[in-house]
C-alpha cells in the first residue's frame, strides 16, 4: 500500500510517497481502509515546525 511519509521537518518537498507493507490487525484490533484524507493548516505547521507552543497554568488544589 502507499503511504505519505517524512523524516525531517520542512516544506512540502519533505513529503515522500512510499510503498509500505499492509498492517495486520491483532485479535483485539480492527483495520480500517482509508480512501481519502486531508491535510489541514495544523498539519502543515507541525511538519514545518512553525507551530506556537502555548504554556498555560493549571492551579493545583491540595
């Protein structure tokens, strides 16, 4: 089966179409065939490593 993979962060050029072996579902798993998928703005930001990391404070009650 075909898969789009990347090994490094960067522009769309880092994406590669590769032939990979079809996974085998275990006894307590299912295998789902995906016919289409999308790439969102968040996906592109993660791949380019230009996403904003927001730190937040969670109050701890003890």
